[in-house]
């Protein structure tokens, strides 16, 4: 059955397709053809439950989350958990049942459960997830994620403070036409009384302190 990162992708809990195929089986299996071991990883499990999803055998969602936590960084596990809840696939009781001492991924998944953020499921890119993690780590008020204002979808919204943040990914906003549309959007939002801030991937990665100071001023937290 599909498992680990492959199962997470098949359940649509992550938007990143793995470069390898993870399979799990409680049975002995024949040796893989030469070269296949680079693309296919077989995990021998004493006990593992499978279900059928989109016509393929796959580990259950709780087991998938646990296995994914054993191979993926924390931020991707948090997003997978939020995505499972968004897709109504998450049973917290069942997830807790698969946790246990000595089970790979248990510590990370338990930490993810303790700091669960359902709104992560509404993020649309790694840039957005990085930005919201930055805000969370700094203790800033939680924004609305991909909210609608004046018929426009904005990346982050602090409605009460009337502050909007737009995030420009590398290459996504570089054309003259897109820059023009962005400026028109910003002008319309500012005319309605909103403060509009724009940050790039490079700024978030290289200058997080500057961005946090800028945000605190806009949110009147200083």
C-alpha cells in the first residue's frame, strides 16, 4: 500500500509530490529490479492497516500522518494536519491511538497536535506558510487567511486593524502587467481605508525582524 509522503500526497494532504514512491507491507516481498530502489522504498511493517482511496491501496489517514511526520519537516506536518481537518478526514481520537513511544514520527506529530492551526489549510503556497509561521512565532494576532475584501482575495487580513498583507512570490509578480494590477488593487484597498503592506520571499527569509517591526507599527502594537 502507499505510505509515508506518497500516501500524504495521494490523500491530498500535501501539494508536493515525492520524488520517490513509499510502499508499506506486512509481508515479505521479492527483491526490486536493479535501479528501482532509487525510486521505490519498501517499508516492512509488522502490522499495518490499509484502505482504498481513489482506486489504490493506501495507509489510513492517522497512520499516514504518523509516517509523514517521521520523514517531513514540522511545517509540512502542520499543513498536512490542517489539510486533513479541512477535508474532513481528521479523527483526533484515531490519530492519538497511533502515537506511541518508539513509533517514528510520534514526537513530532504530538507536537503538531499541541500547536494545531486549522487555518494553515487555507494557505496556498510555501511563502504564505512561512509568513504565518513568522507571525505566530512573534506572538502577533492571528490574521484571516486568504480573506475577501471588496471582492478581492487578500493573503492576510487583520480586519479590526484594517491591515492587509500581500505576499509576492518570486516570479509571480514580476511582469509589468501584474505589477500594474497589484498597484490598482492596493489603491482600491487604501481608498477604502486599509493599510496595504507587500512583502517578498527574499524579505521574509532575509529580513524577518524588519518585517515584524513594520507589521507591529501597522497593527499599532508598538
